[in-house]
């Protein structure tokens, strides 16, 4: 019988792989993590988060200037955005995060770190790394994805940027003025807004009618409006038919428009890093954009699991961490836990924030009888805290059943990411809308938005009861008048 080296071998140099290894060793498992020679945690995605915060602070200062508040010697020169200094700060934050979540930390926790690229072998199932054969009870694929490059005539004749290299490029050069971004994923929208806030001319091109297909349509329209306010030109339902390099300048043909640009960013999607693993030898099926897994995150080989964007979808860290936790539990113990994305929130780090969980209004009304689904709205301008902070742009939409069960929530507004976490907890613990209405949040705080939205459920119930009482009263009056 083959000797088993590990309880689980995790393959990948992603944040999902790191979290999976940390979870597994916390369960006293013997763990190995396989990373490539150019190991990096992909913390470059945090760059736009930091830059967004810097631009937000600057915008708030500009608002003070526009109000004529100059007692603190604020002026447009002192609050102008400095791109190089801002980018340097973002890089420093990313380096700090990389150091905090380092391989040394995992090694100290007892994880065996193996540098190299592995290939699966069958009979018996094993992974060969650096000519060493590793035997494990289970394996986890968390090796992430790379940019999916669309087939556009002329694209292979010019230089373009992707999410993988944009920040390295911007660190070494002056910030280009004109950009065309081929988007449709959260990161493309985040970067478009950040660059616009730093004074760039941005055109964001999306093939579909909504810039983020899974986003609530009303929130989607508000997000487009906000991007346009920030200076982003948004073209939806537009296909790029060709790109050209003419007189040392890049040109993009989008629909019936030809536009000149300094740089092109391709951020239309990702494809999994799977080619070198020899997956066919161990019976694993995959497509160009995703790895095939079941609800327990098992691949078509029941001893091999997968998590993160290698199985498709957006590259969103909290989703990857959620999947990593489930995959580890199923791989180390009896595989019985299923993924339930209904209770997992996701968001877009724009200004203001966008966050969503569960079903949208359209999804809920398509899955259930329309008369059973209730939709409640509350605008941020009604919240004292939003007024105090001058952040009144936004809306909270709460979707639920008549009995108060929460089906979903979509938020655009300040602190949307924090507010959606409360709804996530409510859904996970089966807390109903009427219970949220009993909250007594600190005043002033943005949690008032959730409380007031939930109170709409009570108002609906009261109005319904009044209508029933009026109907009964009319019936009894009718019987009395006719002596029935």
C-alpha cells in the first residue's frame, strides 16, 4: 500500500490557496502548499482600493472648497491629487499585506511550502513536483486565473494592458491621459473610476446591456450615472470590432465610433491556470473559462477539489475564502457541505460602494409568485449620518417574502460593504425583516438605513390590515343596510 505524505496538497499561489492552507493546518491536518517560482499573492487588486480612498478624501475636500470653507487654509492646490505619491502609498499597503500573509507565516503554522510546478499522475493518484512524487489523501486546486484576451482583429499587433501588469506599468511610467477600458467585471469598473478621479479621460466599453450582468438593474443604472459624474464615458451593448496603430497612436473601433487613445486595458474576464497540471490523466474536466465542480467543490475526480476563480466567476476575495473553507472541510472530512452562494455577499469597490447578496428583485419575482415577493427601498438622503457626512447618493433595496424572510439585498451608498454584512448575518441566521426593524442603532449611524427599510415591512402589514378591516366593515354595513 502507498504511504500517504499529506492529508491535503494545495496547489496555487493565490489568496484562496493561502486561506485554504491556513484553515487546513488549523484543523491539525498535514498540509503542503505548491507555489510557483514567481510567487505573488495578487495583492495588486488592492491598489485601486487604496487609490479610491485617496481620491474620496480629496473629493470631500473639494466639496468644502466649493462651499467657501477656507478657515483651514484649504485650497485647490493643496488638495490636488498627486498620482506618484498616491501610487507609492498603494504599493506600500500591498507590500504590508504580502508580508503579513507571507509564506513564512504559513511555514510557522506547520505548512510544507514546495516551490515548483506540479503534474498529476494516475495509478496511484499523485502529484509530481521537482521530480518528487507527493501522495496525499486529497488535493485542492486554488491556482487562480489569468486575463482572458478577446479575439479582436488587430489586438495582437499593439501593446495593451491587463489586470496582471497594469500596476507594474503605471509604477514605471507617467500616467497616460486617455484610456479605453474593455470591461464588464468589478475590477474594470473600479479602475475606470479611480483613473477618472485622477484626471484621466476614460471610456469604458461593455458588450452587454449592463456593466455588471449580475447586478440589480436599478443599482446598475445608478452606478453608471455615478461613473459618468466622475468623468467615465460608459458605452454598453457595444462591441469592439478592431484596434489599430496609426501614426504612433492607438485607435479603437467600437460600434460605429472610432476613438483615439493612449492606452487600452483588457479586463473582460479571466481563464483558469490549468494547462500544465495534466488534468486529463486523472479524469478532471474543464472548460476554457472554468473548472467543472459539483456543489461540494469536488472536480470530476472525487479526491481533487477546487476553489476560487479557477472554477469560474468573478475574482472576489471573500467568495474565494468562502469556497476555500468549504473545500477544506469536505476534503479533510466526510464531503457533505454544499456551497450556498445565496448567503454570501459580494461588492464593487467604487465610490460610493456597491454591495449585493441573495436575489435581485427581478430574480425573486421570476422564481416565486410575484404577489408573494415584497420590495422595500430606502434612500440614503433620509439617513442623518449620510446627511452629516455629505454622502447622500445611494439606495438600499431589501427583497423579501410576505412572512418576512429575506431573499436578497442590493445597496449603493456609503458603507454599503459594512451594511451588507449585517444582511448576510440575518440571512445566515434566518433573521426576518420584522426583527431588523427592532434594531436601535447608535444615532447617527448608517445602520438607520437598514432599520428604516425593514420598517417598511411593518407599514405594509399595517396598510394591508387596514384594507382588510375596511373591506369587512363595508360588508357588515351592506348586510345591516339591507337587513340581511
